[in-house]
C-alpha cells in the first residue's frame, strides 16, 4: 500500500509541475506576442503603437466636426417635423 501512496504522490507532483510548465509556456507566448506587436513600425519607421500629436489633433478636429454635423442634423429634423405638423394643420383647415 505504501508503494501506491508513493506513486500517487509522485504522479500528483508531476501533474503540478506539468501544470506550471504549461502555464509558463503560455506566459512566454504572450510575452513574445506582446514584444512582436510593440516592435511593429509604420512606413515612416515609427512604432505603430506611437500616436503622433498631429494625428491626435486631426482626430480631435474630426470628432468636433462630427458633433457639429450631428447638432445641425438634429435641428434640421426638428424643423422638418414642425414644418410637417404645420402643413398637416393647414391641410385640415
């Protein structure tokens, strides 16, 4: 019976070590992927993850323009709705 207990304990130990080994392999792959991604460069030779100030400014201006267009479209929709109501009211009279 002692031999079985020893074999069981050895098997459990091997399983734990194997589990840690698999975890370490996954972690190594993730670190390599992260390194590979961070090492990507654009056509200008700059790192792809680095956002230039000019691009950031352009995106901010674009977002502002989209918000302004949204406000104009909302106002236009409001005017169309009320114009339609006025026309319907005139048609009923």
